[in-house]
């Protein structure tokens, strides 16, 4: 009885709004807010009229992995509280968020704020052109400069004035170039940027500027000439930052624009680049993208070359399998994948959905049992504990619950016994839709010569496609 009472009180405490002491210094208020999780922050009492709640609204606008609708609401509240424009609020927000884009969640955060700033109509941005130009040319914050140069270009419908201003200031042209991927639907403006960006790639030897121009290029055009230029940078470029940018940019070029004669030397260069990369760094996102690019390019090669290149890439490290959740669909984007028995595997699970998901790997035929057992477990008391993972020998591997915008890595050795192993999200109710199959084979090379398709454990029929487009 007493335990039930305590439990009830705990649950009540968990559901009620966290109390914030506002009669302290701004720094102390900020500190209290910084201690709250996103879920707790969302429960903090607030209005859009009392300046006291400004720090709460600002935190909601600038937090990593915050939903778009929450940010939009916080932005509207800040505009009202400060009696200012969204442009001003967003420039202030960009000055405050971590500029480092080393992690996926920081990058998503910056992307979200830039999308709010640059997603405004050109006519609105034009009303604030003086403010934007001043911010672009005088701010000490690279992200503010990036957003402001992009906004001036959208306001003008033309890059000339912003480009000219940025050219006169040390390092500013690189900030302008980094805004190009964020220009949204301004396709006429992007087209106008194609010639100057391509000319800059041809001219500049300043590594930072060159890398930024190469990063901007595929956002202005994605044709054969762009492919050739990026391929040349990968094959012959001397500067590592520019080569890395070219490897990222070339992934955006559609296969129809690939130059057939360049594909084999390019895949060989990629094998060499991955070989040069220390083993411990081969699971970095950038290297994983490079390996995936090598595999994609090799698909266009004759069978024998393709198989030998894939074998080389595979021999270089762990086999990495990237799986994403599909927002609002309760599904993984991968129906099945194949690995070699006894070889190291890394599953990289990214969750762009608003709700948490996990991935539990189980013995062949165990989907229903694991899904049902996980779904009836209570939420764990310890927020760091793995949730909804049933204690049964059927479970081979599991991640923790992955929150919105987060990534989890699962490193393991593939089972020695071939078979159709299942993976499933055990969050209550998800297992009926959110699952897939890891096909374990004795010899991957032999399998690639005569591929087989595993069965969907629910229908017992072979999967129609390894990828899941998100049908509902
Ligand atoms: Cu799920």
C-alpha cells in the first residue's frame, strides 16, 4: 500500500510541470532550464506575453531535436514578447547555438533554424535587408553570417550584392557558400549561383574557400560537368578538406549524370582513401558515406570488377548497415539486409521520428514472441536503462530507446549460424509493423553471385524490396 502511494506520488511528480525559479540571475535561469530534458522543458508553464518566460521560449527554439511545430510556436512567442521580427529572433538564435556541426544533432539543429530564417518569403526578408546585410558583414558568429548572407541573396533574388560584400571580408565568402544548401525553393537564385561557384572552384587555392565552394556546387547544378569536376577533385586534389567536400557533394549527383569512363578509377580511389583511413575512424559518418558511395558506384561496373571492389571495401572494415526510422509510420526504412556469418557488423540506427524507437535483434522466428514480451513490460524507472527489452535468450542484441533526432550504434559479430534473424522495435505496439530481417550467409561473395531474398516473418512471403518506401 505504502509503495503504491509512493509510486503514485512519483508518477504525479513526473507528470507535473517542472518548477523554475525566475527570481534569480538570467544565467541561473538558463542553468535550471539546461538541466531539463526536452520532454521536461515542454512541460514548463509559460505564456507568450510575459517577458519572464523569454528564456523558456528561447530554449524551446534553440534546443537540439525539438519538433518543428514547437520551434515555430516558440518563435512566435518571442516575436510577441520582444515586439520584434522573426528575422531578428532567428539571428539571435543562430548566435547562440553550437556552431560545431560535428554531430548529427547539432547539424539538424542548425538546419532547422536556418530553414526557419530562409524559409520566409523574399518580400519579408527584403523588409529587413539592412539588418541582414549589417549582420552578415559585422557579426563575429559564423552561423549568423551564413544565415544573413543567404537571406540577403533571397531578398535580392540575386547573389551579386551579397557576393560582392562577402568578397571584401576575410573568410566571409566561405560563409556565404555554406548558406547555399539552405536556400530552399529559391531555384532561380541557385541557378544564378552556378557559374560563380564553379568559377571559384577553378580559381581558388585557399583550402577553406575551395572546400566551401565544392560543398555548394551540387546545390546549384547536378549535371555531367559538376560530376566531372568533383571526380577530378577526388582523383587529383591535393587538399584533404576539399577532397572530403567533393566526396560528400558527388553523392548528390544523380546516376544519369555520372561519366561512365570515370566510375572505375573513382571507385578505386575510394578504396584507396578508405585504406588510408585508420581502422578506428572507418566507422565515422563521413567514412561510412564514402564506403556507401563506393558500393553505389561499383553497381554500375561489370560484374567481375564490381565483386572485386565490393570484396576490397568489405575487407577494409566492419560491415556497416544504416537503418532509419520513417517518421510517423512506425517502420524501419530497411526491410532486410545481408551479412556474412562470424564477421563484425555495425548497425547505425538514426531516428528522425518524433517518438522514441529501439532495435532488438533476435533469433530466426522470434519476432512475435520478442515483440509481445517487450510490449507488456512497464517503462523502466531508470531513464538510462534499456527499455522494453525482454530477458530471454531469443534476444541477441539490443539498443537503448533512441530519442527523436538521435543515433545509436550497435556493434556485434554476426551469428556463426546462417539464417533469417529478425530485428524489431519493441516499444509497446510497434513490433507489428516495425521489423526486418538480417540474412546471415556463410559466404557473402557466393551469395552475391546467386542472391536469395528472405521471407517477411509476418506473411512468410519473400520481401518485395530491401528498402521500405514508407507505405502505410
Ligand atoms: Cu518503434
